[in-house]
C-alpha cells in the first residue's frame, strides 16, 4: 500500500467549490479498483490548508492504472481549477 498526500492552500472564497469538486472526484476514486480509501481534511489552525489523503494498492497501480483510465480525465477536470493551489503531491510508504 502507498499513501498519496496532496496538500493545498485554498483561499476562503474558493473553499466551497474545492470541497464540492473533491466530493465528486471521490466518487470516481470510490469506483477505482486500486483506491483503498480517501479523506479530505482541513487544518484547524490555518483554514486555507487542506490535505487530501488517498490510499492506493501501490504507486504503480495509481500511476499506470487509475491515471491511465478513462475515469481519470473526468477526475482531472474536476480538480484542475485547484491545481495551482497544490503545495505538495507525493506518495508515501507507511512506516510502522
């Protein structure tokens, strides 16, 4: 399993649209066979910061599966307006 973290800084006036876009995008993640779970969190100390956490079966399944699927085009169109607001987008291995 790998965890993708996407960190955003979203201005107050865009937050509702961002949250709605993520809700719709999550429906596509729900249908993706290699997506295990997802969660959007908003920082309590700085309300403009958001972290979208997505668990994938592997980096390869994410990059060569979901990102090459027909659903990815729709997914990307939903989140594209917020692409410039991304501060980090990386895959992490869980260390326990």
